[in-house]
């Protein structure tokens, strides 16, 4: 398994948030988010992955060109496909995602797309 270019190497710190300790009794993940924004995402069959890539870049203040957004979304999509569709051993680690995926379509059909 190989992580997409966007998430590997020296650039990975740009996209992933670090979660600190839960000082004060509340876990950091439950803290109130102070700023919201709506970002348009091209609906082209890779829109979920575009949204993830675009959101991570936006949160880090990184601008992506349309081509970079598309390419990074495709890389992320292929990385997910490798885990979900190609490796039964790895797939078991993501049972909750499998439930969400297979609500509307069988796993076999999802992986053929």
C-alpha cells in the first residue's frame, strides 16, 4: 500500500490535524468549531474525495489548482480502493466504512466503479 503524494513525505503535515491531550475534561475532538464555510465541489464521480482533499487543503491554507485537486482526489480514491477492494486483510480494519458503502450498493459493484 502506498499513500498518495498529497499525504506522504514532507507535505503530509499540511493536511492532518494533530489532536492534543484532553486537558480540562473534554476531548479535543468535541471542542466547538468556530469558523464554517461552504466550498463548492465539482460533482464528477470523485466528489467525495475532492471534498476531502479540498477541505484538508483549505484548513491548512493551501491553495490547489483544479488539476491538483483532481489528481490528489484520484490518488486518494485509488488508495481507498486498494484498502477496501484489493485487500481482505486491510478491509477488516474499516468495517464501519464498509457498512456505509454497502447500504446503497454491494461491495463488488462499488469496487467495479
